[in-house]
C-alpha cells in the first residue's frame, strides 16, 4: 500500500515537473520571438534611414547627366517600395498586389510562354 502511494506521488511529481519544463520552454520561446521582432523592426528602421540618406545625396538632375554621359537607358523597377502602401502588420512592401514602376514586358507574338 505504501509502495503504491509512493509510486503515485513520484508519478504525479514527475508529471508536474514535466509540465513546468514545457511551460518554461513556451515562455522562453515567446520571449525570443519578441526579441527577434524588435530586432527586425530596428533593421527596418535602419534601412529606411539608409534610403533617406541615399535619396538626400542623389539629385534627379545628377542621375540624368550620368545616364546621358554613359549612354544608358532607364529600366523599370519591379516591386518598387512605396512607403505609402507599406503595411507593417503583413511585413510586405505592398498590401494586395505588387506595384510596378512601369508595365511589365509583354510576350513576343508567335512565342509561346511556359516552354
């Protein structure tokens, strides 16, 4: 009888100990996720500051002169970042659809897509 009681107490104690370990792991994981989210937000702010620094340093007229001097053509920037359409809850630079700086190239007549 005493052995059964001791065995029951040990089983319950080890079960409760295991539950405490699982609970602590969940708390640690939640804390790590929060730290990573904070770090990610700091990185996003840093990138935005860098974008602003580059935008301040480069003038459109200077780009035009350099383009003409080198004989280059403008290229469309696909998936261009637009801060007005940025949705931080989704973590994507667009809300619904990718925004193109220009129309994407169309298919050449007579050429089939997809191989």
